[in-house]
């Protein structure tokens, strides 16, 4: 099944559920000066264009999101885009908000062995402005051999400063398998964003303590996890 068909099928399935008359469909398009995923550049420190679609009905949601990338081709594969397909359920209990779901990262025709395609299950809890999230890979992780059961732990918060939102974040990517010693790392980000009636502008300081040799571009040798400033703009409609 083609990815576009899979994403459409998920949205159609949700739209047919009871109560779907109250479903909300949302789209977003945008661009960033550097696509950083868990602190690591996916675009060789270059800009990326991105966009997605989300459908929510009650606590249920499904969505798809895509971004241009460079890293697959840089390591000898053949994919210039990442497509994420996800679904889950959000709710509240005992004063906590929760979110559980599954997320599949797809790199069409990536031709890497092991494949770069990765699927994770996740769970998040939010109390006040603070959110903790745990992600667990049920496949090999982004092409690393024997890396099933790798994990990512994410702690973030969102504060309204009046003129903008401030979001600090710290995360830890733990790999399993033979690359665990060099591939595991901590990342951080400090992000300011402001919503101008649907147009969201952001600026973030992003960095990691990732192994410089392991996380360097094979094309130009640039360190992909080094600290830097990432600018972004996104329009929600």
C-alpha cells in the first residue's frame, strides 16, 4: 500500500466513527532553516519544507506529516522525503492529561539495509505546563542494525510569556544494539514562538552532546548535532 493511500485510509476510517460529525480537520505548511529531529539535523544543516494534515474526533486522532530531508541520500540511500503517519487517543484522568499512540516514520524507497523505516509506540503525561513523554521503537531504529527496543525520553514545558510562548526541552535518545555506545545522546532546545492568527513564527536554540564522529555528514563532514539556531514559520489552517 502506498503511503499516501495509507494516510488517507486512516483519516477516512476515523471520519466514519460515531461522533465524527464533530471531527476537526486541520492542515499546516511551513519551512525551517534546519530540520532538527531530536537535536540531529536531517538536512545537513540546510532548510526544509514541511506540511501535514490532522483529523481529530473526540479523543481520537490520526494524521500525516512530511518533510524534505538529505540524510538518507547522504548515506547511500534513495529518499528525499520523510513521511510520518500517526494515530492515538488523548484524554484526562486524575488531573493529568494523557496521550497514547503509534507513530511510523517512513522513507519511501530508502533502499537502506536495515531499512530506515521506523515505528514507535508512545505515551505522554501532562501536568500544568510540563509534559513527559516516552517513545519505544518496535522496529529497528532509523536504519541502525539490531536496534529494536531503542527508546526516547522527552521532558518539556510550555510557558505563556504574553508576547510569545517559551518551550524548554531536554531529551535522551537511547539506542540498543551494536551502535548503542556511540549513537545514544542527550538533546536540548529552548524555543520562542508566536502565533499571528494562524501564522506561527519560531526561533530555537538547539543542541546535543552527540558523538561528533558518528553524527557527522559523510558529504561535507559537518557536525549534525552541534548547537545552533533554528528559525521556522508555519501556517495552520
